[in-house]
């Protein structure tokens, strides 16, 4: 994730040390703010201050949204375009947090459209309306090429068809792995329709979280907060074909996202993995030698386990690592030193009272 601004909240600290109700509010804000990265938006200091007041129970989600709206209504001038984008980030973040806090949900195209309307009212003229023009978007992961999005004349029919297919799908007797594969396909197709002129990924993410909850999944939204840009790039790759270049639709990146979310796996979600030339670039970078995913030199199985445990729990102690892996602490230390030497982890604030920081 990008470096935090000085005024940003330590969401992880809130999640670790607060009661369930505060955790739920923290997850909602963490996701709402993280999803703004999809369009390169950064919320303001005032948004973070308002979010903190809500998390601490001083104000409700409705009051938080009203405060953000009033804050911008009181401004008579905008300094430049960047301030307009900050306004969008603040308003949409407060609305996402509000929607995620609500228990209501209806699985229908009209509910998807209504979510878009609520998120972007007063921001886009076409908020809550299906686009009436065809679009294309240059994508970094496609070397500037675009996905073939749904044609404007058939958007309503496409939405109706996909929702009807999903509504009639029977999840009974499916394994979790089969469920994840199916959900990957459904969300991928829903996004490819690209029903709106802008704001499709944020709308799809919010709808997906609400839908998964309605299916009984206890979805903690932090993965969307931390990997929102990856989520979009994975959707792009799941819907891109270029047979001339030998490139086919590839849903493995999106499936890894959902496997982490719904199965508790710890697949690495790096944007560069989604690039159509990643394998080629990785091979060149390492002089033709094969590497692990992400370009890391091969680690032993135990070193990988140590890394994953630290990644899952930044406060884990050497003793806890030793007990979990059934190896002595001196052996644990050797694996830690290897990870530190290769720049994978560092120790912050000393041995006692400190924590691990996992580096990209």
C-alpha cells in the first residue's frame, strides 16, 4: 500500500484493540477509504477525522455523511482539479462506509444501480443511470490496450441475464473451492458489463461485499481496502483476450483474491503479477533463472512458513513461531535473519514491545 499520510488512522490498531462494534465500523471505513485508490483518489484529513469520530461512537454513519457533505457545501471555491478529486474521495468514502454498515440488501440489477446512485449522487451527472455510450479504457496491465466492455444498447439485457443466471444457480453440495470459482466468474462478468460511465469498480466491490454477506460469508473488508487496485487489475485480466499475441482471459488472479477473502489463504496479491508481460519481465530480470512468484529467490519451506506467520501477525514472537512450527528458537532466528537479509522483513521499535514490518 502507499505510504500513509501523517493524519491517517491506524486501522490495524483499532481492529486489534477494540470491541466488535468498533471493529465493524473500522472495517467499513478502512474499505471505503481503500477503494478510492482504484481511481487514484486520496481522502482529506477532515475525512479521517470524521471517520475517527464515527469509529469512536461520537457520531453515526448518517451524521458522518452529513458532515462531509456540509463541509463541501460550505466551500464556495475549489482551488484546482485536485481538490475536486479529494471531494469525490471524501464523499464516496463516507457513502461506502454508510452502505457497508447497513444490513439491507436486494440481489437485483436495480439494487446495483441504486448503489451507484447513492455513491455518486452530486458527483457524476449520470449517477444511478446506465451509460448510453460505448467506452474503452487504456490499462497499464494490458500495455495500454482495453477490455471489450458491454455495448451500451444491451446493458439492461446483459444485467438481467447475468442476475437471472446467478439467482437460479444452486450452491447446494458445492465445496468452498467450487463456490469461490463460481463467484469469481459471476463478479468478473458483472464488472465486464461496465454498466456505468465511471465508478464501476467501486460499485462492483460494494455490491460484492453485500452479496457475499447475504450468502452467509463473514466478509471482513480489509482485503478490499489493502488490495483495491489489485482487485481492479485482476478483473481486467479476467476479461481480456488478444489471440494475436497469444493472450487469453485469465481469472486466476481474481480467484486468488477471493480465495484469500473466503478461504483464508495467503496468496500474494501484487499488481505486477497481473501484467500481461510479467512472466517475460521476471525471466529477463533473473537472467533466465526460474524464481518463486514475485521474483523472490527460492526459500526453504520453513522459511516460507516463518514469513507467512509474520505476515499474518506482525506482533508474533520468536517463541510463538517456535511453538507453532515445532522448531527451536535458534532455528527460528536463522530463518528470520535470512528474511531480514533479503529485505523481506524488518523489526521496528526493538525486540521488546516492537513489531515486524513486512516489506514489498
